[in-house]
C-alpha cells in the first residue's frame, strides 16, 4: 500500500482516496479529491495519519532490527558474508515477523481512514476486539505477508548486495580475507588469518660505526 512507504505526510491521502473510490480505475482522482475536501474538509485527507505513523515506525524498527540480528548470527556461524539467497531469506523472515506484529495497527489505520473507527487507534483496537473478536484485527494477514515481507526482502537484500559491491570496489576487488562489514569484506594487511605465516617484522636499523682512534674519545 502507498501509505507503508517513507513519506507518510504526502502519501497518506492516497489510501484515503482509494478507500472512498473503491475502484481506483473507475473515477477521476481530481474529482474525488475535490468532493472529499468539499464535504469533509482538507483534514479528512489525513485521516489515520497518526495510526499510519504508529504502524510504520514500529514496523520499520522490527524489520531492520530482526534482519540485523539474524544476519549477524548467520555470518558469525558461517564465518563468511551471506549469499544473495540467504540475504533474501533473512529479509523475508524479518518482514513476516513485522507484518504479523503490526497487522492490527494496519486494520485500525484503514478503518480510521474510511471513518469507520475511533480516531484514537488504541481505543479503536479495543472496540474492534470487544465487538468483533480479536481475530478481526488480523484480517488480511496473508496478503500483507506476501506484499510487505516480499517488498522488504527484495529491497534490503538488493541494498546489501549493492553495498558489498561498492565496498569491494573501494578497497580493491575481490577481497579474499577480512571481516564482513554489512555483507562486504575489507582487505587486511599482512598474511591471511590462520595461514601460519609469521607477521611481518621491520628489519633492525643498521649498527652505528665504532669510533676510530683516540680522537673520537677526546678532543684533539
């Protein structure tokens, strides 16, 4: 949905228009926009803004936080950067967990935008659970899993792979050893870790020449 993207202030009116129009391809956007503003005021275009905010902000924190934890654990166990398919699976896992946790907020947000629930999302959640059952708060979970989790997995894995290529190009390609940094590997000076080769020791400075004759010890 458009409201799940980053610029919430600008994109919140779009799901409001979609909800009022039902079928976006069957009506002119400008006419519907003018009708909503005329009947309900400009503020109606931002119905559910707070609900969108409290859905998107925790959702983003959950997705990115879980992704980083899983990625760090896998890299520590495998002792190598993750492959593209492993990054994609990690993103899917994090996206699914986030979608499951935040779907009740998404349901409440949609109802607030359509004027079918209390403007306070927490109070609206309690009312829905009390009168319709708690399971209603997870309506549309499967489509949201397919959309939200897939969208996040493709985006974050593409970002990680692109960052890997950039870091490799900046530090010389292909780096053969080192520590993973956001999925990339930086070069390490000296012999490879675990190769058994001794570290490089700088040669000692040359000896100073010995003083020649008695004049070197006393003034002549």
